[in-house]
């Protein structure tokens, strides 16, 4: 593993610290949203991908489809932003998700879910479930291969990804071939040893992260709800295979590794990858090679699973 952070990662960490020391608080969400801008993550020119916006069950969704034609696997994508920031329709994810659609040969559906505090738990994850089930219910209309459906997301979007896998099982939703969780939060109580023993490389303190969590949730009890904290779901049997990508210096890494262990104990395939030298969010750095490698690995795993699902084969995740 890394012995010290590289310069682009140190700069990102300093940006986090500068924001934490600023005049705003999570009570001033509109200002936070104005400040939040995602970098261009296309990793080079992306052609041959059609982008269009649709509404699925009253939920706006941006679709990214390679122009190669034919029915394609469906990948539901949940953006990050601490449950209060980000947008599927702003254009900031167009490069990242066009590249994912092209590299993984799939239809990527990025959900414009309701943000907190205007839309508190479980509104956002319910929007994602509505988009998933609505698209899957009309495979002919959207050109979807119904036996190859996956879900994925980063940070709070990774939290939604794990919740969606639980919901599809609990509510008899579409069968999923994969849940792809990147720097995800699976425990909104923030009770792991990593959160209680902060390191200089951590992006945020436990107190600040709980403050953002409580913008999303309406009560302390909801912190342990399985659709808010999948780690605490009492039964994990019957879930989709899971591929976790964790940053070496992210306090969320511990809870993802714990969740992966619980999944394996329940008989579910779960691979947990620790990406060296990374902090939370550093996979979004546009020009840092390890961040490009992270994004390429996520797309390669998705492509591998899509190919197996289309062939009707059992998925064996790469270790």
C-alpha cells in the first residue's frame, strides 16, 4: 500500500479541509450545491454514444447508449454527493458515463433522484428503484436485454446501490447480475473503528459526516434502517454479487469490507478491492493515472459481468 499521498491527492485533501473550515454549514445546502462541480471524467474523446433524457414513473433519467445497436445490458447509476448534492442532468457526468456505456457495452441510466433535505430518506432510493423497475418493465421500448441488469454508484450513490440490491430482493424486483459499489457508505451510524479513530488522510470527520447524514435522515433510528445502512440488514441471502472498490485512506473502507464479509457469509459472491494511495473521492481526479485506472477497472468488471449475463452464464467475479 501507499506510504504517502501523491500530490494530486494531497491537493484534493486540502480542498476538503478548506471547505470544512469555511463559513458554510450543511444548513446552507443551496450554497453547497452552487459550489459542487464534478470534473470532466471522459478519459479521452467519447464518440458513438447517444445521450437522451427520459422520464420513468415521474423520475427523470439520463440515458447513455452506444450507437452500435441491438438490445443492451442495463446499468442503473446512482451519483454521489452525500445525499444532498449532485445531479444526473447537469452534464457533469456525461463524460464518465458515456465512457462507461462504451467500455461496458451497455445502456447506462443515471437517475435524477430527489435530494435531501427537500426529499428525505427513503425518497431518493425509492426514485432509483422506480427508475430501475420502470426501465426493466419495458425492455422492448428501451432496447434492454432483460437478463443483464446491474446497479452501481459512488459514495452515497454506492449506498443507494446496496439498498437497491436489497429492495429488488425484498420487493420481487428485477434480478440483478451485479452491484458495483465505489467508495460506498454502508453504515450511516458511522460506528466503525475507522470513523472513531480518524487519520490525517481522512476526507471528513465523523461529526461532519453524521451532520450530512442527518440532513438525509429524519430520525436517529433511521440510521440503522437496512435501506439506509445495508450493513445492518438482518438477512443478506439472495442478493446480487457485489464488487467493492475502496480507497486505502477512506474511513468507509472498513464498513464496506465488513459488508463484503457478511455477504460472503450469506453465500453471496463479494469482492472487496482496496485501491492504494486513494482517499475518498480521489477516483474523480481527471489527470491522475491511479484514478483513471480505478475508472477503467470499474468499467472492465461491468463489461465482464455483462458478457457473462448475456451468455446466460453464472457470474464468477474476478478477484
